[in-house]
């Protein structure tokens, strides 16, 4: 196994922790489903890189998950600032952090494609 496998596995775990923290604050079912899908996608990408036949799926899944989490984070930020639901500020920061580490994971997966 190379370092990319460990990085993607760590990103999967980090995304899961940040998402569970945001979910505990909001109790949103779509949020937890998105986070579980994101974590599984990064684990599948790590597996694809570890078997030395990455293919395009190991880049496509993290890329789509990054877009999904970025859209969710932007939506929560929008509700925080424009609809003035200030109790969503911390979940917005957590989802933004999860999206940011997913960008790093997508870049790592792209380099190993």
C-alpha cells in the first residue's frame, strides 16, 4: 500500500467525523446520508488505488462527492447569512471543512489515476 491509500482512508474517517458532528447539531437525514456516501466513496477510491488498477472510478467518485458536500456546505452557508438562521453557523463550518478535505482527497485520487 502506498501513502495515497492512507491519505484517502484518513480523509474518509475525517469526513465521517465532521459529518457526524454536523448531523448531531442538525438531525438532518439527508446530511447523514451524504456523509455516509462520501465516506464510502473515499474508501472505495482508496481500495481502487491499493489494488494497482485505479481506473476512472477512483477519481470520479471523490470528485462527485466533493461537489455534493461543497453544494451542501454552500446551501447551509446561504441559509446562515441570507435567511439569518444563525444556529446553523457551526454546522456550516463543519460541512465546509469536510468539503475542503474532500478537495484534497480528490486531488490525491487524480494524481494516482
